[in-house]
């Protein structure tokens, strides 16, 4: 079987943590690597964004290729401009297939613009089915937008509706996404298949905390709250920063830092994204000093160290399609799954829930729960604040945590 996989606006080989690189890049890359050993050939087609990068790369193993197709200027472009170059992208894929004399049995597209390209290719290759995955939805992003600048245009909503009608099958990550497509887009649920995303547990697994902290350079008395993701408004990083400003004035006996992985914090002012500049200005306005550390992009090989060293992993996003960061931080029990607000992933136990603070910094403070062995987000209660102030280590058992805090208070009384 041969699959033409389309990732039009972003390359699966791109460094993670940039403006347009995140969970979808990981999904496309690792799915392709997994299909290879099964004897399935995959060519991943993406728009060329650098004329100096070879147009064909064999970085995904088993003969699977990443094909950079020239479509418009070979430079990064705003997403609003990309739709106009889809016809060139489609023509480039057609020419590649003819030159290589390859027939594709399935077109697997990711994100709505790739879906439009898939529809055009299906016209050129009659009978070839389209398998599509949206990853994010414009209607959902508009529901949490705080300004017109953050809203998606009608061109995207209409494009998503066209793709939904044309695709033969639509892969959704959760029941919530299925419901969103059904009710917001009037999609046919008979075409939808729920396939939850997975985690590579051979790569993301708990590392002994002392070893992880030593690797990233944390001192024994320092505590770290961790955020990993793209730097954009819907990720809610500003809520987290404001929550950390509340922590700063709680009079805790231990230094607590917020490490933000993602984006390019050291970019020149004229090249820095508006959201990164806004977040850095917010830190200055709140006098955060060294409390918030922007680490920029980090390779996936080092992420397990940060996950294991952190006292709390926070996902303050207002909207996530499947919350890959929460699943990848190294669970002790690989069967547990996390939910980040509107993801729809099952949550077997309440204490494993990832909270979405909904722009309430004070409430977010109460949800940051440094666990002894691994990052964890827990229910909002007063245990965190008292334990941090008293220097009491928190463990896996919430009742035992509260009991230790209560006993400490009684002894002082």
C-alpha cells in the first residue's frame, strides 16, 4: 500500500515549539515511522519553506519520504496567505507521482488546508479515498478568541466544511471532537472514526527525579512549574504567568520557578511573535524577575528530563484537540490518560485530571500541585499552599498529603 500524506502548512521534521510546530508535527512524523515497519509506504508532502533544504528527504525510515513541494515563495508565510498556493502544491504532487511512477492507494490529509489539497488530488486520481484529520477547528478557536485578531476568518470555516463533506473518512481524537464536528459543522458522524492519540513510552517515561533535576541544573531547594507548547494566545500562558505572580507573594519558603518551553524568546524585536512579546512584557509589568524563565525550543530528547524534574506540569490552554503534552510527560501507569478541558479523553481517577483554569489566576494557583515523584495537576484545595509554605513534600495520596499538613499545623498549635 502507498499513502500520500499531506501536511501542507508545516513539515513533520521541523523543530518543535515554533509558531506552527507542535502536536500535529509529532503525529504525522511518528505515524509515518510506525507505518513503515508494517510494509506501508508513505510519502509526506509539505510546502517547501527553505530553498536550501533538499526537496526529498529520507529521514523517516523504511523508504518513506518527506517531499518539500515548491508552492509560492520558499519561505515561511502567514497562514492567511497559504491557501492561495494550494493549486501549486497540488500540481507539484501530481508531477512527483508521475515522475516516480507511483500510484497512491489513500490520500491522508492533516489540517483543513491539506484537506482542500486532498480534494483536488482526488479529482486527479479518481477512486482514491480521502482520510482526513482536522487537529484543530476554526469554530472552536473562535469560541475562545479574545479579540478579532485571534478569530479565524470565514474562509477557514467554509474550507473546513468543504473538507468535511468531501472526505471519505474523518479521524477524530476524542468524543468531544466528534460532537464538535457534528453540532458545529453538521458533519456526518457515520464518516467519523475515533482514534485516540498514543504516547511513545519507550521515549517518554519517568526518569528518577534527582537525575532529571541534575541534568537540567535545578538546585535541591528549587521547585519548578513547567509549561510546554507553542506560544500563542489560546494556550493561556498569560493566565499561568499571573498565577505565578500570586505564588510569588504567598511567602513560600522555597524558590518556585516557571519554565516555559516553546517559541523563540531571544528573537530580534522585529522578528519576535506578538504573543511572545506580550508575555515578556507581562512578566516585566508583574515584576517577575527570574521567576519566569523562557527556555525557547527544546529537542524531544531532552523533554523527558524536564517533565520528570518538574514539580507540576500545567496545561492552561483554553482549547486543545487532544492535549498531547499531558499524555507525553511520563506516566507511571501507561494506562492512565489525562484530559485538558475540552479534549474528551477519559479520566479514570479524579486526581489524574489536568485542569484548565479559564483565565482565573488565583484558582490556577490552587491547582498547581508539586508531587514528589512526577508532574501532576490535582484538585483545587488549600493543601498546596500550606504544604509549600511548610516545606512538606507531597506524594501520591491526597488524603495522606492533607493529613501531614494537618498534623504539622496541630504540632505548631
